[in-house]
């Protein structure tokens, strides 16, 4: 441990440190006794004449008392709550704002179940691919109108709770006039509102924002282009995820209104061109479900977003060294005990160590 490490050593309860005067005084006495022992050994080796050369142990049982003195010092240090201040390099996460199309065309069954349920299954995979410690996610549904569901959160339970309830059917019923439109412009507008509201509450985030628009397309217009200009100004690209097929299918009929004339069935197909145009105009990418696995698409979306994450200044953090100090105290006491030659003292020491372990185990329960 160098001087830089010692300078970063801190104590959460330094009032205990004054007790170090006790093992410090005992250490001074031990040094004096050791010096006196060595003087006596040298004097006896010169003055006494015996047939066999006497050998005096350098320390004798003194190592046991030295081990106990040093062990008690480290116990006091542990009580003072030692810790090392370290700097951690932080990296921001990703803020994904999901814009999920819930218009009437999402009821078409040209994919497994229908486009709506297929989209919800993909969002589950996208949620499983996130790192929830720093990554956040929000969810907004849209058709002709937009309906924000989840604001930016790091809680996966909130996100998956909403997906569990949305998996059954779109909240925009076919009988509702607001279902018969795909207003991507309003969806992007409300996505920006989600980010702005989060900044009002929590301040500006260091995470990299990204819109993920899941739709079957059929939505390019001048209003969409205007909303993309605002998104680019905020540095938020739009990743589009297409759901459906080019052959398409018929939009299911809603509950018929009594006395109303029958309405012609409308055919809907994936508008790949408009979704690509949205992604290109915003600086994002276009993906298409079932052209690649959901896991691969989710991984690419998140990895592309992470490339835009900014490394934050190092954050100081205290790493506690309580257990390390206790472990060192135990090792010193054990090392000293191994030098004992008196069996009676060893038995008493083993009994005291066992009682100490029982007391510690009962305290840690």
C-alpha cells in the first residue's frame, strides 16, 4: 500500500481510534521485555559454562503476546470503520422511449396471432436485453391520438406489468374512430414530452435517448417530417421496427352498428418505405420483425444506442475494509498461538477461540 492509498484511507467512526493507545503501550512494553530477554541470553551465554552449548530461543513465547497485541490493534481499527476512497469510472445508460402503434391495421393477422401481439412479444425481448441498473425505458401507445403509459423508469416490473395487460388486445378498439389512423407525428411529439417531463422532475439525464417506433408504417407526411426535425434538435434518433408482411391482410371488422350500412373491408400491408424514410431522416436504423430474430434486433438497437453514451466523470466511492481488518486480526492471533509450546495454554486458548466464534455467530444471525 503506497502513500496515495494511505491518503485515501478514511474512518466512519474515528472515535474508536484513541483506544489504539492501549496496544501501543503494550507494544512498547513488549519491545522492552524482548530487549531485556536478549540481554539476559547474551549474558548467560558468556558467564555460564555447561558441557553442552545452550541455545536460547530468540522470541520464546513472546510471539504469542505480540500476535495478540497486534490483533487487538486491528480489532480497534475494524471498530473505527475503515474504508478506502476509490474513484469509479461511470458510464451513462440508455433511455429507450417505445412508441407502439395501436391503430386498426395492427389487428391484421398476417403474422403470428396479429401484428399487435407480435409487437408486444418483441418488446418483452427488448426489455430482457436491457441493463436495468442504468438503462431506463418508457412506453407510449398511439393511433390517431397518443396515450403515454409508462414514464422513464429503471423498474422492469413496471414495464412488464403493462406488457402483461397490453398482450391481450390493443387499447384502441376497432369500433373507435381514433383507431383508424397512424399518427406517428403525435407519437414522436409525446415521446419528446416524456423526455422533457423527466428533465423537469429529475434534471437532465446523462443517458443516451432513443425512440423505438414499432409500427406497420403507412404514416409518412409533412407533419412527421416536422416532428423529426424537433427530435434531431434534441439529439434523439428514431429507430423504426416494422411488423407485418408486404402481402398484408384484411383489417378485421369491428362490432357492427345496428342499422348502419356495411363498410368495405380494408387491406393493410407493411409500409416498409415510409418506416425506412423515418429512420433515415432521424439518423436511426430500420429493422423488421421476422427477418431476423428478436434477440438479434434488440441487441443491435441497444448496442447502437450505447455507442452514443457519454463517459461521466469518475465518482468517488467508499470501499469498506471492516472484514479485512477483522480477518487480519484473526490471522495474527492464530499465528501467535501456533508458537505456543505449553499444552495447557493451547487448550485454554482453543476454548476461548471457540466461545468467541459462537458469540460472533449469534451476533450475525
